[in-house]
C-alpha cells in the first residue's frame, strides 16, 4: 500500500483544495489541484529514483513549486 505524502508545504500550494488529479509521465508525477476558490495549480514531483534515495530529495523536496494554471475569467461569455 502506498504511503501518504503531504505536499501542502510546496511553494505555490493554493490551499482550500477540494479536488486532486494525478498523472504519471516517465519519472514524474504530475499533481493538479483545484481549490474551493476556483484556483487550478500543478506541481511535478520526481518519483524515480524513489524519493529520499539516489540523489532524489525526500517528499516534498522532490516536487517543483506549484504553477497557477487557473483559466482567465471570460467576461464576454457572460454578456449578451
């Protein structure tokens, strides 16, 4: 069974997260979060070699800062 790793200390973590998506691409785990305020942010964590071994920092040091990917509000779509 995998361990739980808390990544809310990674810089840029938006807080108030109510949705999480995970995907793996090669040696990287992509974590996308959605907050209750509507923010969407993503980080990438190196998972191979196993975090904490082989020069890869332990969790959450193996994760890059979160990047805000919140889509802009499109006011024109609400106007008639």
